[in-house]
């Protein structure tokens, strides 16, 4: 990696591009949505309650899952987002 390079990722909710360190990473595992640095392809959300809601409205999560996420998956993702330790706007 080049010195001074900052990895940018796109928020699934708002579509904004941010440094990877400023976003919440989650993956789609065998048990559904899992927050944090788990194995698998990561997807990212801003630390903003509105971005999770936008991702649900825009069906970004359903495209990733191949189905509409159930209420438990959404609750788990919201909880993981809140507990991630970063400032949640």
C-alpha cells in the first residue's frame, strides 16, 4: 500500500464515500447480518441512524441478502451499530 493512502468505502445508506475507519462494517454470514470484523465480504454504514433506515428504504440490505431482512436481523444490526464504540449520530 502506498504511504498516505486512505481506503475509501461507500455507505450503503447515504451513498457517501468515507475513510474506512469512519464507517461501521458488517457482513452477511450463515446466521444473517453480523456486525464487526467478521469473515466474508464487508459492507459499510455511516454511524448515523438515518443511514440504516435509508439502506432499508432503498432496499440495499435486501439486495445483499437476496431477501428482505427480518426484524431480528435489523434489531441486531442496529444494536451492533450502537455498541460499536464510535459516536452514533
